[in-house]
C-alpha cells in the first residue's frame, strides 16, 4: 500500500464540509473474538450483507486503522491520528511501526504543517499515536501549528490509568503535547466550528467522544470506538474487548445508532473497512445497513 494508492484515500462531502479518510495500515482480517465479544458464527449468519466489504466468508472480520480530515470554515481538523511510528507497544502488530502515514497525508493534500486542530476521540494507542513523532531521540508534536483537543475526563483518566499501554501513551503521545503548550482541554460537547462538534459517547473510555458534522441539512458522524465493526449495528448489545465500562458503552452505542438512523446521517466508522461510510435503517430493536457511500454524498 503506497502513498499514491487510491485505496488509501476516500472523500465525502457533507454540505459545505469535506471529509477525507487516510489509511495508516493495510486492511486487517481477524477473528472477531480478538476485538469484539462475539464469534465467527455471528458473522457467518449475517454474511449476506457483511461480505465482501466488512467480513470474509469464513467469519473473519475486516478492520481499518485510519484517520479523518475534516475541512470546515477554512480549517483542517485531523480526527484520530492512528498508531504512529517508532512507538513500543505491547501488541506486536502495533509496535515500532515504520509507515509513510505523513507522506499519505501530504499526498491527500494535507501536509502536517497545514493541520489546524488535532482531535482524539479517546486516548488509546491507535487513536493518538501520530500526535508526536520521534526527532533526534525526542517526542515532538507532529502537527506544530495545530491545537490538540483532549476531552477533560479523558485526559484525567489517562493520568491514572495503568492498564495496557496507557502509561506509554501518556509519556510519548500526550505529555509532549501538553509540555509544548499545544493542548486544549475541552468539554465532551465542545463545538469546534458551527458545522463540527463533539458528542459525548462514554463507556469505551470515560471521556470518549464522537464527532458530528452538520452542514446544509446533511450530517455525518465519526464514531471513534463506540462501534468497532458494522455487525454491532445488528447486535448493539455486543461490545468490544477493550471497554472501560461495557454497560455505559452499550447505552452510548444504541443512542448513537438511533441518532444516525433517525437523521439519515452518514456513519463513518473509525475502524470500518470497505466503503467506510454506511447508512442505517431500523430492524426491530436494532439496525441494518441501508446503503454505503464510497465517495461523495450519494448512496451506492
């Protein structure tokens, strides 16, 4: 997957707002039980609408690790800057990467110096890693002209969290931003500009937020990890293996899916593969996919 591979980029228009996704890693295929609390049989039972975009015929799920860039009111907002290079992590697939993510950003039209805001929906390893880059042995802000937005509760939790890679994330991906004076600690419903606001979706982590884009009667929602895979729209009670509070996360997921469905919004899943953008419709007490959006605003 090169910086010029067209599969790296995908773009949508939501009214006057432009959204671009940039992949950090090639699409991942895995046993669903690694990520979400279900098994291959649940995928196989729904393969008629999950395959080929979101799953394999054998019940494996497909996932993306990707960032989104929102252009609104002349500003560039980078959402969830992925895993990052050179960072020791407990999972081998995420550790000590050497990927041309910054080159891909530049090829998409977003050199790192042009980013105005960096927003992390939450502070897990795969959503804030490119906050910093290693330069002469020091972790420095990757986006030197940006303000970095952290939900207050999320940052406070990270300071005392000792699970998994939390301490490493604090030291190499968050503290250098605070030390450089680029961090802004915001409320979970913070409005960045008129068309772009945060929406609290706690549970996966205490301060988890999703991102709502509204313009000219159209709407999109960047989920963060309130949802990991499209199968969860059909079984929204099924959470993932990395949640801080499963019950709270399930409630947040149901509210968000209901909102997306009722408003006919485009759901942009932070780990959703294939077209990445999906529409939902009610299906009893859950939902199902009602079309996708590969590019632009129309449904396929």
